[in-house]
């Protein structure tokens, strides 16, 4: 496979001014773009549950009616969201390897206890979070950027060494690859800054095609190849 520059298909050309949140408009490898018709076949909660179960990932939701009575129904907001998640999962696994999301154990939709759009739970050194390995989504309108961001944290968690956590892993990564420092300004804990900037660079690269993000994706992919 070539570099990201030859591997990722732009929407309608580099000068296309339209920005949407459709999976067809993400900046995806050609191999994933050919899978989009298959991903478009993931339409219901039951479809998504089967898709995730095949990858060893469990699915849950706080909306019991969705999980039980309407699990086979096509609900447009649910349909759009689960197709975004599937697209992002397939993209990461293709670009960075099948084990790049190995730490992801569960996804929970419409989590009423979550105080942000989306979150991935991981253990810092010395912690034992019972939700570690889980992505939680609160709202129906979570964006592709949010999804790619949280899966970026999953990748950090999956690729860290046995004696690392996400923070030490991404701090070491920053000594080997330049992580765009303008990508994320919302982190309050400076120790987590590299982890957040990396996740945001990946998110903006895949969902928006920003030059900084695409350059980082290329550099990070090459770094992983050299480490193998």
C-alpha cells in the first residue's frame, strides 16, 4: 500500500468547500471506501450487535426499548450513528493493523450517566477502572470526529507497552513523531495533552482531511511499520 496521500480518497477534490458528516465524505483509504456499501447494510441495533460480536466487542444501551422492542427496527438516528462507528473501526484496523483496536471490549450507546458526547475509559498506571476498554456515547448526534477521536484513544491503549499507559505511550510517541500541537486545546491536565492532541489529529485527518491530520496519519503509520 502507498502513503496516505495516494491511499486516501478525497470527497470531490481538494478544493471541495463542502463539509458534511456523511461516511461517504470522510477521507478514507480506497479499500475502506469499497466497503461502504457493506457498512450501509448495518441498519439496526441487532445488525450492529452482530457486527461487534464478530469482533469480540459487546454492545449495550440505556435505552431498553431499543435493545429489546426495537432492536430490529431501522431508526434513522441510530442507523447513521452505528454506520459512522463501523466506518471508523474498519478504517483504523485497515490503516494500522487488526490489533490496533484490540483493547476495545465494549460500546455503550445513549449512556444517560455520561456528561460529555463520548468517552473512552482506560487505566492509568495503578488504576483499575471497571469500565476500562469501553467507549460510551451519550447523544444521538455524535459526530464522526468524536468517534474517530475516541477510537484514537483505543488505539493508544491497544498499542502501549506492558509497562505503559496511554499517557506514557503518547509522551514517548511525541519524542519520535510531531503531533500537531494546534489540534486540541481543551485538555485541562497537561500530562494528557499529547494523548488528546494525537486523538484529535487522527480525528480531523480522517473526518475532515486537514493537512496536519493527514500528515500525522502518514507519519504514525510509518512509525508503526518500523516498530514491527
